[in-house]
């Protein structure tokens, strides 16, 4: 390494004999600056390989937050990131004195900041930012974190977010070299963030934030393969919104999309975090409940169904009521089914719910004989 070479050279007898000359001509100083730069680049390369291996946005925020705080000791630090692409409201994470704190920055929409950083995609002091934006509504929101510098997180798609550095604990200014280091470090952070966001976009449905059909099917196949080997049991819940077409016809497609998003929220809130839920098709959802027999899946399904039935969806000035029909199938060690059969059975149960008047849950088990006797 260059660093080691400089170290070895400095002990060479001829160099020691001419030390004064090297000192007077400034060669030593230049070499030590060069050495510092090499050290910094090595540190950044190490950081890059760590950053690129981080799997989630949350882990990335925690890692980068710790690094920045260790190195620069800002009083406050905030991350504003729009990773939930189906919502305009960005996610904000704040730190104070090395600790994560409750959010103290309230931003309703990321769009104005997206426009500002698209025009000026580099780090900027807060004072310059205030002049550039010239609208207190968009700048005063940062005052609780005593902002000094804002650094955008840029990617192929434009701005994904930005970091707000609060003033230093010791109140000194950020030096040029600190800001230069930060720029490189944040460039790597942006690439990692971009990878994370694009991966999520590849597997999540844009209108609901639930998994896409393709990702769900892969997970289902994997889980089905484990059933026999590990004596697992899984249930599949298929949901279809009742008379959804009417919503589009009466209130328009945007109202329909809003209902899809709200339904997805209700479904997600009712299931365990490890159980994948997906948008199966237009207004159909599917959930895989792992280690869950169909009787227990029915309890979850009924919770979702009644929650939807009792909800009033407020879209603009309209109050909309909805219901869903649900079908459930189960596979276990003794009663094994391939994933395609499981889906077909959940589908049959769902259509039984539809035919029997909608707004109800059916277990495939309960209609099995009926279904098997069908021509
Ligand atoms: P049923 O109770 O029998 O399920 O009736 P339904 O009206 O829900 O069923 P149908 O299959 O006739 O209509 C589904 C509708 O879902 C038709 C289509 O316009 C709508 N749809 C599908 N995808 C989307 C979407 O992404 N957004 C909106 N707004 N509507 C969608
Ligand atoms: Mg349908
Ligand atoms: Mg429907």
C-alpha cells in the first residue's frame, strides 16, 4: 500500500540525512497531506462496501446516522426520505445527541423539496437554502433540529431524500474537508438507498404497497416446499372487494385507487409482519398465513371483513362504505397441496362467499364435498 511505502521510506538513512531539506522544501508536508488523502480514500472504500451490503432503508439510516454522529458530533441529525413511493409524505428519522428521538420535523409532502433539490442537487448550507427556497413554510419546519447543512440523496430517479445536519455540539463550523468527506460518503449512501428503493419497487405493488403477485407466488412456493419437510401448516386467504366496479363508475377511478390503498392498510394491520400479503389482481388480495390452521385463519379473515364493513372511507367529501368476500384454503403435512391447488381452493371458497350473498368468509374445507360433486 502507498501508505506503508511512505512509512518505510521515512526510515531510509538517506532520507533521514536529508530530513531538513525535505522539511524546508515542503516535501514532507505534501507527503503527509497525500497520505491523509489516501487514508481517507481507503476509509471511504471500506465504508462503500459496508453500505452496499445493507439490506433495508431503516438499517441504512441507523448505520449512516451513527457514522455521521461519531465523526462530526452534530447536536441534531435528521433523515427525510421518500421510500414509500405510494405516498407523498416522506419518512422522517431524527437523532439528538447520538440517540434516536421522536420525529420533530413534520413534512406533509416531499414534492416541493424534490423540485428544489432537482434544481440544486448538491449539499447546501441552511442559510443558502432559505434564500434559494424563499418560503418559510418549507424551511421553518427544520428549525427544531438547529439546521446547518442539507445534503440531498440523489439517484437515477432524481431526489430520494436528504439529510439535515444540525449545528455541531461544540458550535464550530463544518470544515471544507469534512464537507468533502461527507459528500463522498453520502454519494455511496445514495447508491445504497437507490438499490433498496428499486428492489422494493420491483417486489411491491405501486397502488397498495403490498407485495406483487410474482413475489408472493415465489414465497408461496418456498413455503409449500417446507410443509412436508418441517411439518408446517399454512393457510391462504383470498379477498375480493364486493361491487368494486360501482365505486369506479360512481366516484371515479381515483376513488377506486384510494379504496384499494385503504383496504391494503386494513389487511396489513390485521396480520403478522412475517405473513406476506399481495395484490393478486385488480381488486383481489391474497394473504399467506404461516403456521396457521384454517380455523384460525378464519378468525383473522373475519376481523378484516368486519373491520372493512364497519369502516367509512372518506374520499374528498364522499363517505363510502365497502364490503369484501373471503375464501380460505389450508395445506399441512397430512393434507398436502401444491401451491396452485391451494390458490384454486381459496378461489372456490371465495366464489362460494360471493354466490351466497357476499360480505362473508368461506373455508374450502366446508364446501369441499359440494365442490367435488360439481360436474
Ligand atoms: P363482485 O362483487 O362480483 O366482485 O363485483 P366487482 O364489481 O367487484 O367485480 P368486477 O370483476 O366486475 O369488477 C372489478 C373492477 O375492478 C373492474 C375494474 O375496473 C376495477 N379495477 C381493477 N383494477 C383496478 C385499479 O387498479 N384501480 C381501480 N380504480 N379499479 C380497478
Ligand atoms: Mg375480482
Ligand atoms: Mg370484486
